[in-house]
């Protein structure tokens, strides 16, 4: 999901993940249940798992999504540097999901044998998934 370090650091700081483009991409975020846990994996060049957190709200269109400004107010996510154009992406609008992060790191954590796939959202049933989650929890000090 993270496109680059700057965007990832803002997602961690302000508590969200996001996607942009056609509905077949952004619509996948609606599969994330509020209260569910999300393990986020970044693509190359800094691939690997970059964070784990709990979904704390439903997906929100980029144009309507706001974050805590640190002073008791709200700030539109689109006003953050680096997000310009997300709500008018050529393939469709951006969507953001609020997340309470438990752990994050960049570049990501990767070991031979970890679960991976190309989908934006997946509900892994592969044998590699339990081992991946257990190992990440061990490395990051996160309780399962």
C-alpha cells in the first residue's frame, strides 16, 4: 500500500491507510472490518511488512477524510503535502481508512517464507500466513 516513505510516515503519524485509483482497488478497503487487524506490506523498493494496526473506522473518500491537527481540530488529509491530486487520480478518487497503529517501521521487515500476494486486501488462508504473523509479532513485540 505505501507508495513512498513520506506518504507512509504521514499515514502512521495521522493514523490511516489509503488507496487511490479505480473502484476495483479502492473498493477493496471496504472489506476491512472495523475493529479488525491489518498487517500492511509495502511493495518494492522497500518491500516487506511495514506495520500492524486496528481498523477504527470505515473507508472515507479522500475529499472528506480528515485527521487530528494536534491542536484539538481537524485537518483535511488532502491538505498534507504529498497528497495533492489523490482525490482526482486519473483512475478514480482516493479512499482512506483510519487505523490505530500498534507498530510500524520503514523499510519493511521481510524474511524468506513470509506470505505475500499482489492484492490490495486479502484474507490469507495460505500455510505461510500463520508463520508470517507469528514471526512479525515476535520481531515487533506485538501480542497476538
